[in-house]
C-alpha cells in the first residue's frame, strides 16, 4: 500500500513519547473553566495529568518549560456528538438495535481524527446515525495519534487505542436514540410518532422484565439466556449507560422527557432545534441539552425553526448546555466557531466556554477526569493564538494526556488544519437521511 | 425605461410594507467603499431615489433635510453571493420547494432560473439579514447542463421587480456530481466532454441555419421574424456560443478543471470556473486562459471530489492575480444555505487580507458576473445597497444591524 499523506502524518504523530519529565507551560493566559481566568499563569503537567494551573505555580527544577506568552490555554474541547471515523451502526433490519456497537465499525486512520485534533478536540462521543429509534451503542474516545504498537499504553493501530475506559477497564459509551422524522421510514420502521414511542416503550418493558429475571436468579444457571440487546438496555435502566437522544421538534423533545420519566433512564437531549420553545420544561426535568449550531435553519422540516438563540434561552432557563459538532454536519475544526455563534446570539461567554468543555464532560460522565484545568485531571488542553471566540484565533497546539498531538507548526499536522492536496481520503460516514440527500444531489 | 417603471412599482410596494423612506443616509465610523475612495473614517453614504448620490467624510458630506439616517460602526457595500441556490432550493428541503435540479435529461440549458426563483423563501430573508443584498442563484450543479442562473436582489419582491440579470450563466457540471448510473449518460468523465462538444457543435449548426434563414443583408422586417426552427435549447446554447452568456462550469478535480479549459478553448466560449476545489493546482493554466473562479464555500465539506479542498485557495488564487469570488454554494441537507459573509470571513483567517476577503463578496463577483455598473461598491451612481455592522463584519461575534437595498431599509434585525 502506498502510504498516503494522512497515514504518514499518523506515523509522525506516533513519535510522541510518554511524558517522563514535568512540562510547565508558562506565561499563558489560562481559561481554567473551574474558576476565574488567569491573565498570566502556568500550567504544570506530568505523567499525563495536570499537577497545577494558576498564577503562582511552583515549577520543579527538572521541568521542561514552554513559553506561551501571548497565548491562551483552555481545556481540550469535548464534543458530545460526532460521526467521524467512517462509522456505521444499526442496519435496515429493524428500528431498535441496542446490541450494535459503533466501535466495531470505526476506522482509527480516518482523517477526521486529524481534523478533530486540529480543531482542539480531545474527547468525543462517536455515535451511529439517527435513522433508527435506537441505532446502537456509542463510544467515548480521545483522538490520540495511533501508535504502531510500540506504546505500551495503547494496543496499536486499532480503535482500542482511542477508547476512554472506566475504572473497570471497560470502554465507555452511551446509547443512541432518535425520534421525529429521521427514524420514521418504510416498514419494519415505524410510520408515525406514536408508533415510534410505542416501540420504544415495549423494548424498555422487555428490558425491565429481563432485569427482574436477572435479579431473581439465585444461581448463574437460573439467569435468562444472554441477550446482547437487552443487556445494553439494562445498563440504560441502571443508569450506567447514558441515552444520547436525537430530537428536534418541541413535541418530540417532550416525548423524550415523558419516556425518561416512565423508565427513569439518564438522557442528554441532542440537537434540540426547538428547545427554545420548551426551555422551562427541559430545565424543570433537569435534563441536559447538547445543541447544534448551524449556519442556516432548514434542510429538513424539523430544523426549519432552528434558532441561534437556543443556547441563550436554555441558559436563562437554568438548563445545562453543551454544544456539539455533529461532524460532518459541522466541521470539528470549527467547533470554537459554533460556540462563538451562540455568543453572537446572546449566550454568555462563560456559558459558551463551559459548553465546549465541562458541560460536555458531565454529559459523558467524565467530569471528574476532563473538562477543566484542575489538578488531578487529564492533561488535555489546547494552546490558542488568541481569544477562543475570535475568527482570527488559531488552534496552535492540542495536547492529550500530556502529549502534544497537534502542532500547527508541523506541516503534516497543518495539512489537517487548512486542508489541501492529500488531506482528504475521508470516509463518509453512514448517516440516515443525509445520506440520501448527499448521494442523490451531490454524488459524494 | 421599462426597468425604471418596474423599480418604482417595487418601491411603492416596499413603502407600504416598511416605514423607511427611499431617501436614506448611512453614517459609519468605518466605511468600506470598495471603490477608489477606499476606506473612510466617519463616512457618510447618501442615497437618493435608490441610487448613491454622495459618498465621503461626514464633515464634508451634507445629509439633505428629511433623510432617514442610519448609524453604525462599520458599513460595507451590500454583499454579493456569487453562486448559490437560495430561493430555488427552498428552506424546507421537501419535494415541493426543491427546484434546483430537473432530472429528466442531462442537458437542459433552456430552464430559466427566473421561472423557479421564490423570493418569499425564508432563506432569502435569512441571508439578507447578514447583509447579502444580491444573489447569483438558480440551477444547481448536478446535471451536465442543469439550466440557467440569474442575479436578483434579496428584497423579497416578485422576480419581475428584483431581477438584476435574468440570464447570468448557463450552469454545467463535470465529474461525478453529474454522472449517472446504469446505462444512462453521461456515465463517465470522457462521455461528459463528448456530450458537451456534441451539444456545442449542434449549436454551431443551428447558428448556421439561422444565419441562412436570416442573411446579414436581410431587411429589418425579415430580421425580426423568428427563425423557422425555434428551439429553446439551442437558443440558450447559442448565447453561450456567442459569448453573450458565460458557461459556469462546476469542476473540482484538477483533471475536470483542465477539461473545462480545453472545452473553452475549442469553442472560444467564455467560462467561469465554479467550485474549483483543486484550482490551486492549475494556477498558470487558469491565469493564461483568463478564467475567473467562483470558489466553493470555505466551510464546504472536504469529502468526495472536494477532499483536497484547502482553506487557503482563495488566498493562493488572489496572490496569483486570478479573480476570485466566494460563494455559498448548494447544500442538499443541513445547513440549507451557507452565508457568504461567513465564508469570506474564513478566507480572511486563511491568508486573505480584510480588503481581499471583502472584495471576494463585493467587487469581484460584481465584475465576474458583469454587474459592477450597479453593485459591489459604494460609489456615486451605483445602487444604494449597504450593509451595516456593529464591528468587524467578519468577526464571529459581530452583528449585522441593518441592510439597505436601493435606499430602502430591508432589514433592521440585529443578527
């Protein structure tokens, strides 16, 4: 195989070594998210973790110093909704397929990961599409450069190298659900909204029964036969697997809240084009929202009344707000821009910064590990040339767990940031509905 | 004369709908005229009866009594979207509002954009609220020759009242976007070019037949008589062959751009390169051919034929002296339209100067589309089209605070 430019870029990036010496990034403006901005301070990291961040940090004598005067440092960006990696999910055989895992389709060599690093993203929830009521299990990853198996911390050039694992070593992820028109299709899919809700309720009732049987089994041999789909739904009922729910129209949002109340699962509402109409209800339900910001309303009926003010309205109502890329709907390299656009429409600057970091981390159950510049957290951060919400600001460096994974000064990395010859070879992901439009109209 | 009458009807109707008068002055702390007057501090634009009557420094440019005065931090010429489908490919993306592509045949240059444009589509209002006052819209890329394009103002008034150019270009597409499956043609790149050559040869024959039917020495009466074999398709292509209307060729791969240049040379037609993702590979050829580029949206997805798109292409082409305009393009899903203000902004963050980026959505498209006598700059005698902002128009958190078209305030939404 002739090595492609992105492939070579991965090899170069893989040369990054585990962090033996402490690194002190000094003289930078710090936006720690936790606490006030520091006009000029130090970020000290060691062995992949943040040791300290602040105006007065004692720098160990053996530390490598990086002068970041004039630069701005903030936590690595957390994207709660992405489709990069050439993913697929459930197939056309049915509307509810909880046994399907998105990571069994992920290509870690997809240039989307390079672009994500160029955009300052350090954690993301990669999901299957919205053409199903339930299209499968999502996966939380970091876009670490793929090693060739030499790094003992990774498992080589496979998706395992990107996983974020829980305390038991299990890859973390949620489950993707959707309502509204994307999942209303020809049989065996539901034909109406009411049928959509009925099918979801039936499946959760089966899961409740399965869970009860598991609990009633005194000995392993009394347990019901393993059922991969029901096992995943039991995790949802137990609250250990978050529901990430695509939903646009105000009444569809209310349907999610109704089902959430009935079954008690934990849920993040995604996209929420019409959340501005039902913000008090969302806030009262204490359900967080992950919002998409796109350059115009429309493109589908449910997004015809999409408003840039959604983040501001939700914030005012007291709801937790994150923003996502939905990459390739918006480009990971423009993630900061999405939040800036929400600021343009009235979202507070502080809220917008949180929406790119800690609020997303909470929605992925990772708030104790990422999302702020605080001692003990993963050393995931970005170095910006200026203010996060300025057009003219560049992501200059992206660091994950104390390793520099993107450097605008490196030509191989820069290719991902700007595009150009050889930057492509992207694998277009499977996604409901967009796929039809894409294939039909623009032949991609 | 006819045009003036139409314009006054439009003015009357707008007057009913909007409180603003036709006599408007704009005061801006920074006025980017995009004309030889350059950028003026504390500038004033006076618009009388729809046309710009005076431009200059505030101290030296009196505003006549009774004029509505709009103030802002920054003013620019009304922005021009050099290539989109707004008003033709509607906001809802449902069958009933999608008129950008007719699939019945791969070559249909007779399809007029003015018969498809819906000025009431909400996307017209959306782009207008960001200062876009003129749009080059119509048939989308996606068929070998998909139809015509037109240039309209974003007033929202009926096509008869908002048209700047009824026929701006005939739209052609090379590469996979216009390839068909199965046994349908064109199924390959080579077939695309052979079909276009056949079409232009047929048009040459048509021209000869018409010339024979109406010899040059014919009397006026004879000349006015329609030719015996009127044919809308050939009539549309004849205008291309006669260099009256450019062929807008959408091509992204360098090889397709090369084919477009070859075709233009063979038939001596005027072409504009549309999209042009890999145009940076053919700088010398484009410059030698004198072909301007209406470049893809900066934030267009870099997939498929556009996988090698670069955010620095506008700067590269501009640096090489090739005229470049930035377009919103055609979007088949979400977002249903891009906004050229934001697309040009990205070029300002990737190698273009502020003035170069602003030119790519004002003077450059005006020149490329042949409408620079009316729009694209703030100068005496031009249409009174102005966009007003509360800061650097390109900056993410700046707002467009007002939009004026031909002296009428058409938007005061702060967005």
